[in-house]
C-alpha cells in the first residue's frame, strides 16, 4: 500500500495502523483512499494495475480530476460525480457502471462502492473499491461470446464510440491503444496491430490481450517484421497489400511457411493460443497503413464471415485517424527541421564558455517559435539573444527567422545598446513581420581591461535570465524589463548592466522550461533556480543537459530554447 502525507507530519499514521498494508493489499478489488477533499492518499497494487499508473502517479492527485470520465473519455463535471457527492455527504454509495481513464489514455467501465473512513488524527475520508460491473457486456469487460450477438444498435454505438475516441487524438500510439480497448474484450481476446512505416517496413506496433479485467500489452510479441511478400496468399500478407478482410486460423500456418511474415504468424498463434482470427487492412486515403488482427483464445466461438463487415468499418475509421496522425507528425517534423536549420552555430569567444540547446515540443504538441542567437559584434563584444515568437508550426518558425534576422541587423547597427536595437526592431515588426508578437532578451557581453566580463541587456516581456555563482547562489536578472514586441505600445526601453563574477553561469531560456499547467510560473522559476544551484559546479555541457532534464515540467507541451555561458576563473581573465 502506498500512502502520502503532507509536509513533514504524518497525520495518516492512525490510518496505517487501522488499515494495515497487508489487509489493504489482500482486498480482491482495486482500492484507494481519499481525504475529505477527494485527494488520493493511498492505493493498493490492484489499483496500480487497473489504472496502469504507479502509486506516485496516483497519490496526491484529485481522484475526480485524474480518473473520472464520461463514456467518451471526456472530463466529467463535478456536479455529476457520485463519488464526490458521497464524500461531501459522508455517506456510503454504490454505482453499477461508471467510467475512468487509465495511464494509457484508454477508458474503462467499472462498478464502485465508496464508504466513509477515518484517516487518523481526526481526519475523515473515504475508501473506494472498484471492480468489474455486474453487466460486463455494458462495461466491455466480458469474456462472453458477444461478438456475433451485437445488435445493430450495439454496432452503431461501437462505431460512434470508435469515431469519437480516434478523432480526439493525433498520436498514433494512443489511437492504437484506444482501438484495442474498444475491441478487446468486446469482440476478441487479442488485438494485434501491424503497421507499414513510411519507408515500407513492417512493424508489429501493438499486441494486447485481455486478462483479469484489464488489457495487458505484450512487448515480447511486438517489434520489426519481415517484408511484405508480393505473391503470398496468406491472410496477413494479403491484408498488408490491401486485400479484403478475411478469417484466419492456426491450421493455415501448419505447413512450411512461404515467407518471413508467415513464420511470425506461426509464432503469434502459438504464443497467444488463438484458435480463430479476423484480419483486415487499415487503409489511409492514399495507401495501406497496416492491418488489424482480432483473435480469440479463451472464448470458444470462432469468428465468422458475419463479423468481417464490422471489422472493416472499424479499420476504415482507424485508417483515417492514423492518416491524420501521420500527416500531423510529418508537418511537425518539417517545422522542427526548419526550426533547427534556422538556429545558428555558436561562435567561439576566447575565454568564455558557451553552449545552446533546442528541445522540440512533445509529440502531442506543436513546434513553436522559440529561438536563440549569438554572434560577434564589430567592437569585439558578443551579442546574445533568446526569444519566443507567438504562434506554432511553420508560421512561427518563419516568423522567428524574420525577427531574428532583423534583430541581427539592428544590433549590428547599434552594438553599444541592446535597448536601442530592440526599440528599432519593435517599430519594424509592426509593419514587416508576419508574426509580430514576440518576447526576447537581447544582451551584449564584453571583457573589460581588468579582465572582468560585463553584461548589458534589455528584456522585452521575457522570463528573466538566471545567474548562478560557483558556490550555488542564484539570482534572476530582472533589470531592463519592458513590454513584449508587437503590442504597439510606446513605452521606453532601458539597458541593465552587471559585471559577472568569475566562474558564474548565465542561463537564458524560454518559458517552456518553467511553465506548467499544474503549477504557477513562480513555482517553475523556483524549480529552475534550485536545480541550477545544485548543478553549479558541473561542466557547462553537463550543467545544461541536466538542467533541461530536471527542471522542465513533465506536463509542459511547449518547445524550449536554451543558451548558457560561463565566465572564466579570475586567474585566467587576463
């Protein structure tokens, strides 16, 4: 049992004593405890398995916000949450069928019972038990032979739910898992997805089985597949060439295999125990994207020809969803590639260490207009810039290139004052740039006659640079702050000046490093500061990689531009 308590105290100690871990784990249903606000304070191992999340991912989160959904996987209003009503009224309630999301983004139908309990130290909460519904067919958790007994209304409902689930994601893996959850165990005991990659290679992308009320992925059966044979009459080979759906059985693969794919199919039937399968191609708008195999091992009834039209309807919807997801991913990669090619090579500045990073947005998000720049000036100083153009994808990347190039020109014309250069840039972007809204920090760094490095900077609505001393002291450089570009405002801009201590590290970054949907911006900045302090004595490259890995919020879906420099020892300053 996993239990969390706030702060350094442990008010749940009495709960631990009154509900020992051994008893909690021996409950045959998934179980978790919540406090009087609905926050999960304890879970058992069956809950972790059921929701496919670890105790750390469950404990400390609001149970309703994290888990409760409607039948389409959408967030459920709190006013419709029976669990919360029972919690608020301190009563025991039962629900035959409700819907919950899991770690793999699938939705599961469950029955639940909630009853008040004392958590200890006078704190009240509730214990929640979840289990398979009494009517498994409604909750899609049944091993009964229901496939061929689906009414026309059932079929239409399944297709409608498939459309809703698949069109609400642009992630290929999420789409496959959602379709697996819709078909297993409602139609089959196994779901197998074979996809054709963009270089015409076949990959067994997902193999899922139904066991003890949950879907279990089988990575041992997944992985690369042999090439598609052009003449093979075997069911999977024909489906991957785009032929009509068909039935399959182990007997078809008893003879000598005619191809590498047939060998893999022999292994699949042997490992899974499937006695009957239905296989259909997954077609996109222009090409075959793969094939879906539904197999039965535990239920005795084999697939029949009457099951194939429904399977084809499902794969037709899957093909459209995968086509959209691939097109989206292709566009994202184009934008990311363009973004990377537009970012500059870092100059070599004698006596000064300098490095930069660009981290693209996660696969579920769009590439933004984050950028960095560094170049030498005519007076021997070095110009630095970090910025974020409002917008996403190719438009943002193109706008970033426009603004960066204009900024270089203005900084070259006014090397002595970053604020003057940014003022001219602000006036220009209103009339020239396609994406005029942007934030940035522009700076110049130069070594004086005394060997010390002096930083001049101005800030146009951007997160402040972070200065980290060698002993781990930190400060945000909040001087020189002004409005972001492209607002049309007439406010004046100023330069701030600071002499950087020896062996200090200056960090310029974009908001993707500190923003989170779960925490405030101040929390993100404090997180960045603390991690940077702990890494202060790392070599600069190691410092940068570790800071990006540790400080970036897990739920951030934005890209990150990052630039760091380190001043030398005073003994090497001359």
